[in-house]
C-alpha cells in the first residue's frame, strides 16, 4: 500500500486520490429565490456514495440561457427549485475523471469527459421506448440537484461521455447546448428545404451552420442584435433580419414568402423563446410546413389553431434537450468536421469561475454568445 501511496494511486481502484486531501471547493450556488447567485470557496467537496458514481474535476463550464434565468430568478424556475435550495447551478461542462466507484467499468482516472445532465429513470414508458429525453421522472443537475459550477461534480457513470482527446476544452464546455442545436435541426429533414431560424444566439448560429452542412436550400435568420446576425451570415445565412421593429419583421416575412409556388418556408426552427417570434413562425410557414420549437416563451402566445395549424396542415414538434444518447453520438461526429470551426467561434468570452458575475453581466447585456468559466482560472 505504501508503494501505491507514494505514486498518489488509490490501492483499490488504481486511480489518483489527491482530491481526497481536499474537503472544500469553489461553487456557484442559488441559495434563495432572489435575483443573483452566491460564490463559495468553502463548499463541501462531493463524495462518491454509490458504486456507479464517478467524481469529475471540472476543467471548464459554460453559462446557458437557463442559468441566466436562474440568476434573474425566473418565477417558474424558482417554483421548481425552491425545495432544492441551496443548489450548485450549471449544467454544461467538461472535465477529467478523478475517482470512480467500485462498480464502474469502462472509465478510469484521467479520462476526458462530459456528461448528460438529465438523469433519467430508465423504467418509465418513454425511457423503455428509447426516448429518455421525455422521461417522466427526469432530474436535471444544476436545477433539481447540484450542478457543475464548481471544482468537482459526482455523476452516475451511465451519464458520463468520453470525449475525443483533441476536442478543445472551450467547445467541450458547452456540449449540452450544441446537442440542443443538433437535435433541433435533426428533428426535420432540411435537405433542399427553405429554413427560417428564429433567434441568432449560440444555438441559432449553430443551427445555421448545421442546416448549411446538411443541404438546406435557403436559410433566413431573425434576431434583435446586428452583431449576432452578422455572424449568422458568416455561417451561411442567405438573409439576416433585425426584427426589433415592424419594418424588419415585414422584410423577413416578404423574404420567407418570396417563392410564389410555396408562399412560405418549409421549416421554422424557433430558438429565441420570444412570443413575437412564435407569431412570426406561423406567419412564415407555407401550407404543409414543419415547426420545431426549442425556445421557451416567457409570455402567453396567441395561436389561431383553426387558421394557423389545422387549415395549414402544419407539423409541430416540441424539442426537449437532446435525444439520449443518439444526439451525443451525432454531435461528437459533427465536431470532427468543419462544424468545429463554428463551435469555436461561438465562444466569445472566458472568465475564471470566481468572476462569474462578469460572465453573467456579459450575457445579460447581450454582448456575448457563449461565456465559458474556468475553475482554475481563464
């Protein structure tokens, strides 16, 4: 045992146990239902409690739109989270395995990994049908239980994903969001189609790149920030429209209805979460078109189901997270090609974890796309 110890190796599992010398760590927590988050430098270090647990040291973690909603105390989220508080937030990350439980196979210390942060039950009807993204008993880490805005996180091994060793850390930090974009685009056949993408945030810009790679005919994008729209054009959008005012909205709808044989686009991907964009989605679609909805509107959306859905023969899909684990396989394959360049461009700001307030201010001010936080410093 002394020989193992001299090498920093745990005698049972054959893995480093330097983390065992620590009892405290950094963490960003939601402690109350008020606006804001709390930085701790003395949060308890998580421990392996189950044989299938994996302890991961976080290398990088990214701020998601949901994290911004948690920061500003979005009421529906607070109603959900109140029983879990205080809870470490964050659900996008990459890291290296530090320790494994006694029942874990196929993983070892030092492995470069990320994880699916939706913990599904595996036994409900949807899980048994291969649709874990619709699990009736989902626990979301960073919302319902402790997440990854911290030095370390413990997760079930079944949720941990091996990463290619050459995948840049800043990209691996936000695979959750990349998966959302891939799942949304893959929800419909875009080959040869005219596509409208509503929202040019990180997922919208990635959707532009993916639609172009997958053979879309025309791609139109809307947003309220010109800088984001410019990036969308650089990724292959044929038209980019600032819909902050009515003139911009009219210009978008005119472009969408330009083809007289269609009088509307084939597909709308709603990624903004704005109720006004939902209205534009139904107006832009042709008869028989398809609508995939990922964005979560913060106010009621009025829909004339007779006119806008039934008589138009629309197909509407709600997109929940990623398809577990099909989307992970597709996403990691896409990142081995030119799509990686887009994913790298999406990262516009980097901060140490301790300066998380600067990262959230960047997002709240609409100045950045993806903001990545580094526990060990940027």
